[in-house]
C-alpha cells in the first residue's frame, strides 16, 4: 500500500483529503501544516507520495517541503492548490499539480498518475480536470516578495481568514445561489474595507459579463451588462486569461475601455479574480472596487481567490440541484400523468360495468317478453305436438334469463 504525506494549511480540507485517500486504497502517514512538520513526517515515515498545498501555515510554501525531500528514492510530489499560478512550478519542484477546487476522484487519479510518472516516466491519459504535469527547469526559485512587507496588516489578514471560513460554512448550507452571491459581495467588501464589490456572470450567447450580485452600487447596476468578455476591461481580462487582474488606475490605462459605472462611482483601483467551474468555461468574475488608490498584494489575491473558489463550488452545487429539481419535477409529472391515466381507466371500467348491467337488464326484459308470448301460445293451440314444441322453446328462453 502506497504511503502519502499530506501538507495542507486548512485542517478541514486536510481531514477530507485523508478520508478520501484512505478510502481510495492509500495509506496516509501524516498531515503537516508547516514545512518543519512535513519534513519530520517524511523522515519518520518515508512516504511514496507527497500531496502538498502551495500555501502553508506561517507564510511558508509547500515547495520548501519538496526541496527538503529525497526524491532519488522515487518519491512522487503532487501539488493540490488554488494558488499554483502565484509561483511558476517546474519539475524541480515536483511532478504534477492539481488545481483547487477538485473532486475526490480527481485527487485519487492524480496520485495514481504521479506514481506512474515516478515508476515508468510516463502518465496515462485521461487526466482529471485541472491536472497538469510539471515541466522544464525552475524560473522562479523564491517566493514572491512584497514591495512593502511592512505594510501587511496582520489583524486584517486574520479577519479575512475568519470571514472566509464563516462564508464557506454559509455557502455550503445555503441552496439559494442568489443569496450566496449577495453575501459573498457583502463579506468581500467588508473584509477589504471598500464600499463596492460586484460579481459578474458570463453569458456565452452574448459573450459578455452581466452584474449578477453586488454591494454599494446605485440602482440599476445589478442586472446590467458591465463589459464584453475580452481584454478591454479589468473583469473581462481576468475572465479570458484566467489570471488575477490588479489595476491601480484603470481610468488611465489605455489598454482598457472602461464601463460607465467606474466613472459613475469614482472607482480608482480594482482587483479581479475568475470564478471557475469544474468543467467548461469559467462562470464569471469576482471584483473588488475601491474609490481610493490602493495597490493590492499577493495576500489580497489569495484571499479573493479563496472566495472565488467557494463561489465556483456554490455554482456547481446550484447547477446540480437544478438538475435534481428538474428531474424530480419530471418524475412528479410522470406520476401525476400515471394517476390521471389510472383514474380514467377506472372511470372507463366503471362506465363499462354500468353499461353491461344495463344491457343485461334489457336482455332479461326482452327474454321475459318472449317467454310470456310463448306461454300464451302454449295455452291456445289445439295441437298437442305444437304445444310440446313451444314449451321446449320456452324452456330454452328461460335458461339464459335465470343465468342473468
């Protein structure tokens, strides 16, 4: 049985991964939240595979665990993260990457593929959604460095983490997608301390982005097309590239043709991240809008991306629930149709029974009439032979009368 080391900052996700991996036939040799814990577990248990989140506790990176592991033994390394684009990962860092959000089956398949790579040098297709093999040499050996590390507001980061966890619980328990989107906009705006936030949904037929939910906007903004799904706006650029878009002064960026709502609300800086679905094109874009000049950093991007990932799962759940509701409606309609057919059948049988009884009554009456006429004939003829014959006929008429 292959042993797997898990390094994951979120303990809820770590517990879920442990359960999925064990159910999938692997052995979990430990869960780490920091680089030190990961290296200690690896030295003690000598795992066959390492499943690493890119962002760990204490602002550490999963790549730091990978750098301290002995990969000459055939140890396979899989990154399972929503932050894979914050660093350029290569074969120097590991074997493959699986983007969050992912399905349990995707994790198991990805681990199998990494084991194939380490033992055979190849990976058999098909690949799960969001899975890619790492290639080339390292082009960014160190973590991104903030231009102004002293500007980090630790208290704000903690508030954001609490807000993200609370919103995740809410989103998983709420079936109304509209309420989830509205709450997401409110919490994001509050967490960043800005008055505006909007969530735009992509419309493939029109190839545009429409404001589906938001907070702080004037009347008429919700339900309004904000831009085309192209590079002409911050949210459009985030949608088509799949990358976060940070714009400190979009009004003076000649590559943008900004929607009117930016000028109407005095928007000066924005941060956009894409809301992905598990398959197909992204669902839309989550955007923070600030009437003050503000340079967002990598921590802001990670936080907003976490919200977008939760929204992506909410969209997936909503679509699944819609399919289930439609299927149930169809089943109810089929049952109702069946009940109507059974009722009609019962009515036809009832009508047929009444008609049969009426027919029997009329036949009986007619036979009684014939029988009476025959009895009258029996008493009138003088010919005895004729009377005997008529009596025989009368008896034959009486037999079916008695059976009715």
